[in-house]
C-alpha cells in the first residue's frame, strides 16, 4: 500500500512538473538584436540561432530580428517597452557593448535597466584595428611615426557606444583622429573605409573574421592591433590573433610609458564592459521560472557540446562562453565602473 501511495505521489509531482515545463515545439523563438544585419552582434546571433534551436526544448525555429529604430539605444528601449513583461521566453534580447556602455555613461536616452534583465548566456569577444593598405602602414609600432603624422578619419556610432574604446585608445596614443559620428553600426564603419571615406576602422572579432580577414588576404587592408583579452585583471594578446600586439602593448612600445594610471584604468574598465563578456542573451526578469530554467539548461547544453563549440569558435573566435552561476558576477562587472574611472570618462566624453 505504501509503495502505491509513493508511486502515486511521484506520478502526481511529475505531472505537475510537466505541466509547468516549457515546450517550444512548433513555435518560433526570436532573438531581438538592436543592430543592423552584417555586424558583429548579428553574426554572433546568427551563429547561435541554429545551435539554440537544437538545445531548446521542442527544438523551435530560432530567428534573428534586426531592430534599428532609434539605433542601439532606441531599439533596446523598444524591446523592454514591448517585451519587458513577457513570461514565455519566446522573444529574447541580445545585448552588447554598445548597449552596455551607454548605460555606464548614464546616457539620458537609456530607458533599459540591467536589473530588469535575466542573463542566460554570455560571450566574450575581441576587436581588430585595421587601415587601408594604401596608407603605406604595415606595422603599427615600426610605422607609428607615419601614423601619428597622418590625419586619420574614424567612423563612429557615437561617443557613448562601444566606439568609446577605440576613440579613447587613439587619444591615448596621440593619434590625430577626426571622429565622424552617425555610422549605423560597425557595418557602416566598415563600408566607409571600403569607400575610402575613412582611413582607420575596427571590427569585433566575428565581423573581422567574416568580412575583413578576406580583404587582408587580398592585400586591401592591413591589421594593426587588437584590443587584447583579459587574463585575470591584465590585458594580454588576443589568443585568436597571437601575431598582433594588444593595445596596452602598443601603448607601452610607442609612448615609452607603463600602461597604468587614470587613463589606462578607465580604458580597461570600458574594455571589460565592452569586450570581456560583451554579448548576452537576456530574458526579461518577468519571465517564468520554467522559461528561465529551459534557457539556462539550453545554454549549458551549448558549452557542453563539442560540435556546437567548434562552430562557435570558428565563427566567433575562441573566447569565454559564460553560463550558469558565473553569469551574475560577469554581468555586474560588465555594467559597473569605479568612481574615479567614471569621473575621468565623463570629463573626457565632454571634450569629444
């Protein structure tokens, strides 16, 4: 009798659990990306979409929706205005450095709050700075005097976007760089240098590998440096581009100074927020416990699947893919800044 009672209770619990489980069978899951197609975030999302389809319960179709109304900030605000109270996890948000940095800079246009987001997956990335081959520059350190004496033009999305990282870096190197604002994503910056309207550009790793590396192979573009990668609290060479110096390395070589002090600390804070764990898949905090659990499990499945990681590493570069308990501290680090660095950056921003 006791065994029958226990069996009945177990069956009841299983039925209740099943009733509250998420099943996306026959549904379409949307990744809301606040950037145009062709950029780093779009490349990241499209690389993950088929892997997520395989990992989520019910194997739904996963599509990428590029929302560009109001640029990165406006499109991010729009997501939370329309989906900020969703429960089902059917429309998820893809954040990136150009969403995180305006939040750090306390941009008045920002309406989204990270405390309203529930992270389920995060990716680190890097960035490569390059110039046109007709610039005559082949090595940023050996040819630095040529670069420094040139009047450079850089196409930017905005001074509180992820472009704060290159703009501050160029300033720290003493490069005479005219910043042209108004680019619609890094794809716009890439198009501008291809047309000869700008002379220096950078792309995040995924976009660089897909769009710029072939041009380097053809002799049309020349890579100069990477932003680097975090090793503890130190910025080292990006493992995906071991032959290219990191920005801190270039800084020390061409200035003769150690990479330390207020500027270096502020730049590293931006780099950490914008690159170390740059891209997150977010559910609204309002999502049901079942939806959160389903997405968390799907994310864990991805990092534990060698075939999935092989695809990610090939398309996006070999960077940390963050899941589980590591997400909360990573997000805190990516969306907060110490007071001294913040004070410096607010004053610096006012000059740009």
